[in-house]
C-alpha cells in the first residue's frame, strides 16, 4: 500500500493538531499565572492550544479533502469515539467527586 493510497477519517487532522497545540501551550498558563499572581491565567494555555490547533487542523483537513484523501468515519470509529467520550466523562466525574470530597473533609 502506497502512502498516496491512504485515506484519513474525518476529523483526523483536527484532533491531531489540537492535541499537539494543547500539549505545547499547556505549560504557558502556569508561569503566566505565577508572574501575574492571578490563577485565572492557568486556563489560557489550553484555550490558546485549542484555538490554534483547530485553525491549523482545519486548514490541513480542507487541503486533504480537496485532494480526495478524507473519508467519512465508519461505524467502528463512531463507536470508538462514543466510548472514548463516555470514558472521559466518567473520569471527569470521578475526579470532580474526589475533589469535592477532599475539599470538604
């Protein structure tokens, strides 16, 4: 199989570049909040990462879509995506519950 024959699923480049830029910019908020003595700046890094990653990922995805290298996602990928979202929600809920319990002990 040639690399020219590979078709990427929809949203592949969006998620890839968003993850890359969230990882890059996540470390930006902590030093910024320490310098300014304002903890509200901790979330600015991931927010910038999402914004920049989405814009770059969408432009790359549009370029590949024009070349015909983007395909719709199949049922297996849809189920995997649903299960990943469900697992993330469960982990987030569990983390919030632990935080609340530790906060009020």
